[in-house]
C-alpha cells in the first residue's frame, strides 16, 4: 500500500444504528474524525457510549446509515463484506478487539494466526515464521505458545498475541479496543511501550479505552464519546 500524504483515516458525519423497526436505536451520531499517518488518537467514553461500535464500523463490521469513511485515501463507504475482508487481510487496517478471543481465529494455532497475514502479503513461509517469532518475543511471550490454540491461553496472553498479530502485518492503521484491559500492570506497561514504538515508526493508532490513564501517555489526541457523539477532542499532554 502506498504512503499518501493525506490522513490515513477520515471519518465524516458518521451515523450508525442497531436493530430495526421499533427496536432501532442510534449508536453513533455525526462522528467526524481524521487521523494522520503516525498519529495516535485515544478514544475514551463511558460504557455504552459507542467506542466499540466506532471500532467495528471503521473495520466494516457494522453498516453505516450516514456519513463516509476513507482509509488510506480509499473511499470504503460502499464496500461489501468481501472488499472489507480483503482490506483487513491485506493488512491495510488491523485490529485488536475488546474480546481477544474474537481477534483470533479459534481454530488456528498461534503460529498460523501470526503467519497467515504474511503469507497473504506474499512473504515466504520461513521468513513469515521468523517474523512471527520475533513479534511474539516483542510482546514478551515464549515461543512454546506457538503450537497452542487461542482457547489454551490466558486472557492476558491472548491479548498480547492479538497485539502481536496486529503488528506483524505492518499495517498503517491499527484499531485497538481496550488492548490492555486484561493485562496486569507489568504487561500493561510493556504493551503500552510497544504501542509507543509503533507510533514512532509511523503507524497510526486508534486506541480505545474507558480509562484515560492508559491512553494518556500513548495518544497525541484524546476524543471523548458521549452517547454516540464525539463531544470533545484535545491534546493529551
Ligand atoms: P464498553 O465500554 O462497555 O465496551 P462501548 O462504548 O464500547 O461500551 P458499544 O459496545 O459501542 O459501547 O455500545 C454502544 C451502544 O450500542 C450501547 O447502547 C449498546 O447497548 C448498543 N449495542 C452495541 N452492540 C449492539 C448490538 N450488536 N445490537 C444492538 N445494540 C448494540
Ligand atoms: Mg466496548
């Protein structure tokens, strides 16, 4: 993927609804957010404010009812499920979900989860396996986990594997929904350090958390979601 000069993510006037008929409820309203290459934006807000909905929408997993989304200059608003899947599999956009089990395929070994996106990008298997090991090392996991399935890991191990998976592809935009919520404080510090290194290397991050403390040191800007609306943005420092 080309490194254009423009924003890596442009969200404009986004509305999202869940349900239909009398059960139709608005989850996001008029959300507008631009992220430049290498910029880290923290999105905070109380439970139910729409943070995960914003993450899922930007990943093409929830349909929009108004507004537009551009990713790396591509207008993805009219994309169908296959085009979205291609975008994610090519590694243009990567993610760590709030529930780390959902970030990982339950039937793939940890090694295959890390290697698969690289094979799709045309990396040779041996090289892909080497890179997978080095990223596991970066999140301080031991290589004996490679042969295991996600269900055989602890919540914190899974969360770190899903961070490693998001990094291994070299994506320009990584969406992280509560990436440190299941970690103890030592591991939390380590993962936050990795996120800082990534930002320094030019990767754009959307870092979602209900906890201002964990995003404040990592994000350049903070956006606050309140009842589906982005009410305030400012610098974190
Ligand atoms: P938390 O901090 O608890 O993770 P959140 O900010 O991520 O909360 P969302 O999961 O985005 O909140 O939910 C926003 C609103 O949309 C809530 O009112 C929620 O009940 C509703 N909602 C979320 N997912 C669905 C769904 N699949 N179907 C219907 N309503 C949903
Ligand atoms: Mg959430």
